[in-house]
C-alpha cells in the first residue's frame, strides 16, 4: 500500500517487449539503494515488483492486463515516472490510502496556469463517477490530490508548486494520458451494501 506522496521521479531507460508482457527499466539515482528484490514500488501509481536492481536502477515486469489498463501501454524511453516505496505500518500518512491498483487511464482535457501552481481538468469515465466526490481524494499518476470540482464528464484538481516540482505532473500537456485510482473506501462501502442487500 502507498500514500500518494511521490518520493522521486525516475526516467524510463529501456523497454523490452516480452510477448504478453513488457519489461521496464527505471533510473533514479540512489532511490533503489534500500530496496530488495520483490519489493513493491508505485510507478505512476501502478504497484510493481522489483525484478532486479542497483542503487540507481530497477527493472519491473508488466503483464498484458496492467498494460491494457494503464498509461504504460504507450510508454516510451525518456518518460518521467513518479516513484513511491510501499509504506510501513508506522509511516506518516500524508496523502490517502493508495493501493497501486489503477482503475483506468484518462486524458488531460485542459491545463490552467495560475500565479501559484495550476489547475488540471481530466476525463471522468461514467463507471468511476460515483466514487469521486468534491474535496475527496484521488490518485493521479500515483499522486494523492484533492478533487476541486466534479462535472458530468470531467473532474478538476488544483496542483501546488511543490507537487509540480517533485512529480511528473509538470510535464503534463493537453492529451497526456494519466493513471487514475479512485479512493478505495468508496468501493468497499458499495460492496458491503450490495452484499448486505443480497443477504
């Protein structure tokens, strides 16, 4: 599990097609020094396991299902990736509970620069709309953000300068494809109510 507080960005240095899977190598100086093989790392919000590592680089394998549901289907070398190590039981919860199980990938619709930070409008698929609430939490490329506005087919978030400087959100343009994970708590509540009604 993760908190949505991005700890570093890394650069995709290689992508290897393995038929029904893709191997991705990420470079982020010093970031992987304390990691072990098999450790979970959020890459743009996608929970992936380390297959091999040095202090500065790590390799991850993504199966076809992950590729189909995330922005990594169109990844290319040189892309910046948001990185976060899995949280510990005693971690400071600065964001919200992020599972690393991306729901879908959506496009950036508009970017509005502000004197301080900026605002971004993104697509909001119909099947996720009920899980998104104004001033609720959402993970975009693994970054915990607050929903500023929710419209019929889109949502808007405000991004502070510190988040822009520490994440790949600063590279977003209109049309950029972004990984989305809605707040898991809403899904649990919905599932509980559905199962209760069946009982």
